[in-house]
C-alpha cells in the first residue's frame, strides 16, 4: 500500500471548515467515485483500492489515504488533485468567511 498525507492550515471557524470539508468530499466522490461518512470531526472515505480520512483540526485540515496496488501507480496524479482542490476549496472558504466577518462601515450621518 502507498500512503498520502497532506496537511493545510486554514482560518475558518469550525462550521465553515466543516462546509469546506464537505465540498472537498464531494470533489473526491466526483473524481474518484468515493463513498464517505462523518465520524465526529473526521470524514472517512473509501472505495475499492483506497481508504482514508479527512480530519478537521483547530485551524488545520489533514488528509490521510492508503492506496491499493493499482492506484499506487497513479499516486502523483491523485496527490496533485487533492492539493489543487484543498487549496481552492479552503482558500475560497477562507475568503468568503473574511468577507462576512469584515466590519461594515456605517454611512455618515446627515445633519
């Protein structure tokens, strides 16, 4: 078995991070036909030839996966797909969260 381990930091609150992780899981399901389910803060995914989990930590996300023999031969492509999607999804969620959290300027008072 070949293993993948990817960790990224993020600036999301727990609810935002879980939504981003769910988006990541949908991407993995679409790309690799994976099934997944949540167990606490860990999203477990699996299919024939691969199993792993995405773990939400405080200000970080960590993906670990074990690839079977056939998928191990295409490990670099799988890793790149995960890197690209993690960067895109968690960066996008961080930007959206920052826009919502930004204080709004009050309009000047007339008078």
